[in-house]
């Protein structure tokens, strides 16, 4: 059975909009936990804009978790729609993968993520080859 702990997370340097968005995300997490729902959720961290918070967890600077493969956390989202034709990189972390790693006593993976994979256009020969290569591996 999992052991539970309490974390105190403090944000500084948030705009009103950022604070409201984060609070909404946390409220959704509470709801999903009480309703027994599982979904990926996201927050757009506009670090080249004005999202540059100071964050402390239990009074300390946050640390990266190296128990799972960092490469698998970075994904590339292809052309979302006509308004945003460029691809976006996004980061996904699943605490279940970390829980399995904790219980398997695995050696931690390197703490530095590799760059995101190159974009492969839909229908391109490169994408077809990448899919075939992956299917052969699996």
C-alpha cells in the first residue's frame, strides 16, 4: 500500500490569471480524485512570456525526479489546427511509472532530458518509415 505524505507548495511571482488557472487545475484534481476519474491534465507554462514563478516545495527548491526515463516524458504534438500550424513540445509525467520504479529498485535514469524528437509531417515517407521501424521493434 502506498505511503502518503503532505507537500506544501508555494508559488511566487504569479499573475492573477496564472494563479486562477493553477487553482482551477488543482480543483479539478480534487474533483477527479473524489469522483474516481483518471485523465491527463495540463497547464501551459509560458516561460518565454510572463510565467516565471518562484516555486518552493516544503520550503525548498523543487528537484527533478530521475526514477523514470526522461525521454519518454517529452512529446511533440503535431499540427493542432490551422491557427497554430507549428508543432508544440509538451511534457507528461505519470506518477504510476515512478511508483513502479520505486518498487522495482531500478537505477535512476539521467536527470537531463534529451531534446524532443524531430517533427514528421503527416503522410511523409519519413513518418511512414518511423512507424514501420517502431512496429518492427515492438
